[in-house]
C-alpha cells in the first residue's frame, strides 16, 4: 500500500510540473468565405480548413438559404492539395441574400463536432451564425445516452475477456470449470453486441438524428466509409477469432507446443481487440499519436487483466470447487494484479499529460471532474485490494503454521467480501471511463 501511495504521489507531481500538449476534437481553422463575409458575387464553392485530416466525410457540409432550402450541389470533396481542407460546390447563379453553412465533422476519436458560419451575397442583411445551429444538427440525447451505455458495456465485455489471463496464469482448474467459461463467453457476447450497436448508432450520433435512424442505409454507409466503422468491423473479427481460440486453449489435454501456439495467437488477437478501442478514442488526437495510443493499449490491457481477474476470483470464491485450495490461486493473482496496477498508474499518468490541455482543466471542466472521480475510484480500489492482499498473506501463514481451519475459513470469508467490493467499484470506474470517452478534454 505504501508503494502504491508513493506511486500516486509521483503521478500527482508529474501532472503538476509537466506541461503536456493540448489535445481535443477537430476544429475549424478557417473557411472560405469567412464567417460574416460580404461578397459582391456568389461563390462557386464553400471550403473549410480543419485542424486535422479526417478525410472526406459525405454530408458533412450543408449550405442553406434564409428559407432553409439547401443550395449546395454534389458531394463533399477536397478542393486542393491540402488534406485538411474540404468543401462543397454551390448551385450556379445563386441570388443575393444570406446563406448559412452548417458543418458536422466526426473527429478521429469518433466524436462529432458541429457548428455554423454565415456569409451574404449582395447588399442584403447578414444573418449572424451565433447560436444558429438548428436542433437537427445537435446530438440526440437518447442516442447520446444509448451510445455511452454501449461503450460501458463494451468495456465490461473486454474486462470479462481479460479474465482469460487469470484462467491461464492463476487458476489452471478453471479450464474445466464451466462457470469460468461462461464468464468468458459473456465477455465475447457483450463485445460483439456492443460493436454492432456502436456501428448502427454512429450514423445518428454524428448526424444529430434520433434512434429511428439507426437503420438508415445512407448513415450506415457513411459509418462504413470512416475509420471508426472499419475498426468496429475489425473488432467483430477479433471476437470471432477469440470464439475459435478460447475453447482450444482451455482444453486440459492440450500439448505444451499447441498450448504455446494458441496462447501466442490469443495475445495477438487481444492486441487487435484493444487496438480497436484505443484507435477510436482521445489518444488518436494527440500529435504524437503512436505514443498515446501505446499508453492507452497498456492502460486498457492492464485494466482488463486486473478487473477480469477480479471477476474470475469472485466467481471461484463464491462457490469454491470441492478440494480446490484457493490460497495459492489468490497469491498468484495478487502478484499479477500488482504488476497490472503499476502499469495502470503509469500509463494513466502518461495519457492524462498528453490529453489534458492544462492542469486547470482538472477542476474547471466536466472532463477534469470525471477524471478526478475515476482517480478517486482507483485509489479506493487500491485500498480494498491492499486489504485483500493482507487477508491472503494471513491465510497462507495460518495454513502453513497451524491446523486452525476456522481461522482460514474466516480469512476466506473476508477475502470474498473484499473482492466483491472490488468488483462493484471496478464497474463504477468503468462507467466513469465510458463517460470520459464521450467528453471533450477541453470542456
């Protein structure tokens, strides 16, 4: 516990004295025509220069007149050699008047960024673009809430998958325990279902539509064109690969050579699965993307190993298998969890430094508040985990020195209670993580 607190103190000092680069969603750097421009003749196109290259996204720019009639023609395209610049052509011979440009781009981290600007042709009045975003371009609250819940369940599914490390490294008897297999199967099902849900929800989420638009073929095609949609399909492929690998890996009669081969394949598949999450979140907006994505892979992977192991440990503590000694199992997991916690703390500090625009963001924005709650939950988890570790040590000492079975039984009861609290806390921390992924770091 002292080492963990010292590590958290080091992380806090790092956050205070280190200056990390700002990282946020895509922003509009400039536009042609500019916001509030007054033109003597109608332009042939409208273009926008962004802060990052997000590719050509169909339907991301729309131009309307004062009556709300759309006056752009043709698809969104790149008008020049600048990858960050996109535009749309306008109908020829537009009459004098005010025009409103509405844009809705999806950042590299899969979140929509919307806004408007206006220009006028001729001598007519200029309609200000301030507050001119219509209700149709705002994220539907039901879609937003559903997408957040889907992210949380996806994290929970990956965590249940992470229990495979516990089965392989800490509890060999779990290979023939149907309850352990059911947890792994539940994880696979959650990841697969939430990947499909995320795919159909992304279109309405980005376009500001309601749940009725989840099966709009045009929106589904738009999602498939962007990197986020392709990564969701890759996630489904990884789950399918796991569904084939796990039953073979858990066969008790498997030879050492085949077991090593299946374990290596499972590691590669797990890396791909985690990458589909890390490559669609805030880390990809970092200028040094590979550094932050790598830290996020370590962070999420360590969480999956630790919390997934907690779920498996809680399962075998709830109804122990007859004649199975759980003390060595808990001891092996304690060592594995200690390494995972260290990786979580260090990688989490790196991610915070790279993603947070400034230290004041911690107490001035919703993102900072959620992050502080997550850190507090993590610290509380460490305190409960420390109690679990002490119970394991005391149980082993009693078992080795005496035959006082009642003491051992009491210690295992305390361990069961502590692990149950850890599982509940971890579910709350995962929910906070899901909220963080849909909250802009800058506010």
